[in-house]
C-alpha cells in the first residue's frame, strides 16, 4: 500500500506542482492570479486525447499541437482577461475576468468535447504496477520542466528579462525592457507548462472537462502553501499535497481526503497567509 | 417647542420625498410580482418562484460580495446545506419529523453557523485566496452530500419538504416566496443604509481609513456572514420544496455562478441592481430555450463584458443623479464660526482639555533604517503642534505610530496617565484620536455625506439586529449621524456637495471631506498629514483659520506640513525632525531663530 500511496501521491503531486508553476509564471510578470491555470492543464489532457485518439496523429505531433493550443489559450488569457484590467490592479477585477474566461473555456469544452471522461492514449508503454508510466510520467515531466525553467531563467537573456520584470516592473521598464511582449510571452510559457501538466497527467486524470475546476483548486494549494511566485515552494507544496491527499485517500477514503486537504489549506492560510516560504506583506499606510 | 416639532415634521416629509425615487422601483417590481398570477400560467409561477428564492439568497450574499467586497463564489454550498437540513428535518429520517415552518428557522441557524465558518478565512485572506477557499468548500459539500447516504440519500436523493395549505399550490407557494423575498429585501436595505452597511463599504474601499475611524472589521464581517448564511440556508429550504426532490446534482456550480454574477452585473453597493440581475439571469435561459445548455457560458460572457466595459453594473446605469454635471470652479469656503453651533461632547472619561499625548523614547526601524530614533514628543490640548522636517525625517511615520499602524520597537505612548497600546489602529477612535491621510482615503463609491458619516460609526448605539429590523434606536442613530455630518460639511464648506459621489470631487475637496470625517468623532486629538498639499493659496489660508478654530475648542491638532508659512502662522508649538530625531522644538518664533533649522530647511 505504501508503494501505491507513493506512486499516486507523487504523480498527482507533480501535476499539482506543475499547475502551481503555471499560476506562478502568469503571476510573475503581471501580478495576476488567473483562474485559467487549471483549465490549461485540463486542456492539455483534452487536446492530447483529441489529437492522438480522435484524429490519430503521432504522439510527437499531438504533443506539439497540444502545447501550441495551450500556449494560444494562455496568450488569449493575457489579451482578454488580464491586459484590460491591469490598470486597476488594486480593484482585483482580474479575479472576475479570469474566472469568467475560465468558465467559458470549461463550458465550451463540456459542450464540444462532452461531459464524460474520455481515455488518453498510452504514450511510451514502459513500466507496470506502481512503475506504470501514468505514475512516473508526471514526475518526469515536472522534473524536466523545472530544469528547463531554471535554465531559461538563469542562462538566457529572455529568462533574465522575465526575472527583472518579476522583481521590479517599473525599473525593468525604465531599462527599456519590452514589458508587454514579455508578459505575453510569459502567458504563452504558462500555457505550455499547463499543457505539459495535462498531457503528462492525461493517463492518470483522463480527458475530462471537470478536471479544470479541480486542478484550479489543487494547483492553487501548493502556491498558497509555498508563497506566491515561488516555484520551489510550489514543487515542495505540490508533492507534499499529493502525498497527503493520497495517503488520506487510501487510509480514510475519498471524501475525507478532500475534507482533509481543504482543512489543511484553510488552517495553513490562516496561520501563515503569505505561505510557508513566502515573504511578508507590503506596507499599507 | 411647537416650532421644533413642525421643523422635524417637515424634515421627515423631506426625507420621505428624497427616498421616494429610490423606493419606487422596488414597489414597481413588487407590484409586477403580485399581478403575475393573473396574466400568466403555471410555467411562469415556477420561474417567478425560482427568481424569488434566488433573491432570498442573493439579498444576503449581496452584502458580502457587493458591500463588503469579498468574492464569495461558492454560495451554492450553503443553499445545499439549507436544502438538505430542511428536507432531512421534515422527512424525519434522522430524528422525529419537524413541521416545515420550524425546520426553516433551524436550517437558517445551521446556515448562519456555516456562513461564518466559510467566511472566516476572509478575515485573513486576500481576494483570490478567499474566492478559492469558498470554491473548495462548495466542492466538499457536494461530495459529502453524495457520500453521506444514510442522511442525504446519496446520489438517489431525498424528498423536499412540503408546505401546508394554502402554500401547496403553485401560486400559493409563489406568493409565500415573494413574501420571503420582499422581507429579505427590506432587511438587507436596512443594513445597507445603516452604519453597518457604510462601514462594510469603508472596509472594502478604504480599509486603512476605516480602521482609523474605529471600525472593527472582524465583528462587522461576522455579523453579515451570519446573516447571509442564514438567508442562503432558508433559500435552500424553499428551493428543496420547489424541486420536490433533491439530489447533489441539483446544486451545480452553475448556480453559484448565477448568484455571484447577478450581483456583479447588478453593480456593487446597490440592492436594486443585483435584484434586477437575479431576475434577468433567472429568466434569460427560459426565454431562449436553445441557450439553456449555454447558460453558464452566457453568464460568464456577461460577467466578462461587465468587468471590462461597465464595472459599475446596472446600478451605475440607473444612477441618473450622479450624471448631472457639477459646477466647475468650485471654491471651498469653510465656515469655522459654524463650529460654535456644534456642542462638544463630554462623555465619561473623555473630558477634553486635561490630557497630554506623550511619546517617550520611541524607536522604529524598517530593516536597518531607523525611521524614528528615540523620539520624545508632547502634544497638549488646545494647541496646534507642527511637525516639520525634510523628506524621510519620520513625520508621517510618527503619525502612524500614534495612530497605531506601526508598533514602535521600544518607547511608550501615553494619553494622560493611560498607556496607548502599540499597534491596534482600531482602538484609537474611541480614545478620541482622529486623523487624515497624506493621500486622502475616501470611499469613492459613497456620497460625500456618507463618507463623513463613516467618521461617527463608533458613536452608533443600535446593534446589528436593531439595524436589520429598523428598530427605533437605529433611526435615532441615523438621524443623529446625518445631522452632525451635515453640520460638519457646513463647517468645511462642502454642504452643497453632500449627495454627490465622492469620486467626482476634486483633490482639494477630498482633503476637507477627510477633516469633516475626522471631526465626526469630536476628537481630543486631530492628526493632519499634509492637509495643505494640493490646495490653492486662498484655500490654505482658509484651512489655517479652520484648524485654529478647531484647536480653540480644546482639540489638540498635530500638523505635518511642508508649507512653512502655514506652520509658522497657526502653530503654537513646532517640532523639527531630522533622521528620526528631534532637531529643535519650541514656539514658531524660537524655531525661526534656530540656527541649524534656518540653515538646513528654511534656506535663509
């Protein structure tokens, strides 16, 4: 049983962590938490199943098209729901605009794709039992994504520009960085990360429209635990959440695991609103 | 005596006339609701009943979302809770059956408790976090309803409660629900137009200023979460009866979205708007049957359009009063003499004129920067005390320490013989300390008069329940607050703008609103943070006269200011700060002659 808990827990945790990174990637350049993060991961699964099973495309083509589709949805998020409300960030209108867009994505998926979970193809076919690919694939995808992001942020000019904008938007603009283009790029990147989460977790979560709302919540918990914009916190928080949830799932049953996760979320946030690894809040007066 | 009575009667008629245009739409909607049975069929009875039930929930949620500004998305959870509680109590599958009219109040109590539990995170969490936590709660309630088969019937469901005659027909039940809806409208309007409703908006739009006026956010929020939770659960009981049979599927997330979006389409801080929003959203999928499957998409699209194009919602569209142009070239002419007509209070231990506000050896650091470094300061009653110094010398920080936004790391703060607790800005108002802010913190969405009335929130005596039911004490509070707010608006010279939305005013006018708001407390200590910034020369002169008049009434005024003329003109005492320390202190004449001050700041 311990092996099953570890396998499912780490797999689910890796998906949650990736959704958390999706949130963070969008947040870093725009200071906006977007409800579309979970929907992007949901679309990763739906697009993958659609391209490979419904249209019979090869895996690599399907993967590439899935990421492209998610990146486009990410960019649409920026144009439709984020850019128009950035001027009045203090009114938190982004909560409503991104929620509206997320609901529209979910509803279109439900009507066009169907409300039943649909299968996701086997990708590689390695491993069985607790070493089945549906368990290790999300973990591997999460590791590769993190390495890729670290490389991007530390070694490339674009990545450093992202960091500069995340650190101090005004100073970065004063230095002449193309803030708007970089923000669009970061939303495309967030779409890709979300797509990877959904694609790699497709065999575990299936191609199901309701995954969006679920991943929105479970992906946000690691962000809240780890602190906004903190990718390392999101990874630790995501894996811990996955293990905690699956342990509760196996030990006391499904419903109580949801209650336990929710209770944990509320308690941690009430005790440490800035997250376990986050920094303190800004000046008010 | 007789004259006074006629005057007050005339005021009542005037007040009634002013309220009539606001009341008319509600009466109209009620009239339409009453004649609906005579012009339509049972199909519309169902839709009308549904709209009325939804409004019972939304009228409470409106105070949470529209007034307090908390994005509670998952209120369908409380609807489900109320529906199951009522159904289970009436069906008697857990304990002895309860009559439905007893079950509804019980469900209301359960809903109130859970309303607070769901709302509690809002006391600590910011917008997106709170939205997420209510969303999480909604998911959990559905799962529990599915899993707890012995009570809820699981996926098979449970029969809804049946109401006795005459409410057992479609139209009989419709009238019952409309009556509930009308009663809830009345209650929520009472709260909205009480000091509680104004305080909610103050916490939403100007939290820092709300704290300075002594508004306690936790108590306020808990009261409305109780109320909104109870209404949501009662709506759930009514909903269960309408459905005749309930399963977890009946409480889809789409319903939550409907409630939430109805409020935002209606407009924040309004009651009529969300009511129209609820009616429109309930009817919309019905009149366009092919759209039923797309209803959520439609709602979401509407929400997006509203947020992007018309953040004020329907309420802003209907707000004709605030479209009339204001006179340009308005000059503010305060009438300090009118202060004499407003009696000073002497309540309890708050006797003006014998207490000194003293700071001893205050130290406050931000990181490695010592913003205040061992400051001693005395502010005496009846004096105007100027605080000057270069940028970064710790003037505003000193004000923030006095008003409790920052807690000094060492040093003591005392009012007379009593120590003032460090931090805790919300206890300052009751101790007679009021303040204004460097950037005016005014509630743009409220009228000028309401903004000033906010200042007197702690003086109100009516409890939340009294306000809810509009009992006599509530009316007395309202009359008293409105009268003193109008008088103070006269003092600062803004009475002509009393009913205008505050965000339409000029910057200089906002400064005077803040002063009027601070004076509502009739404070012993008034802290002014750069009140002359952005004012014209004439206005500064009038401001100086006003400040002098205030201090002559025994109020100690502490003035942070860059205009040296104003400082030397009206101050009795001046303290010069530099790098968080006192560089010089004394009368204006002494400061003028002080060598270091002169060379450093006055540039002579």
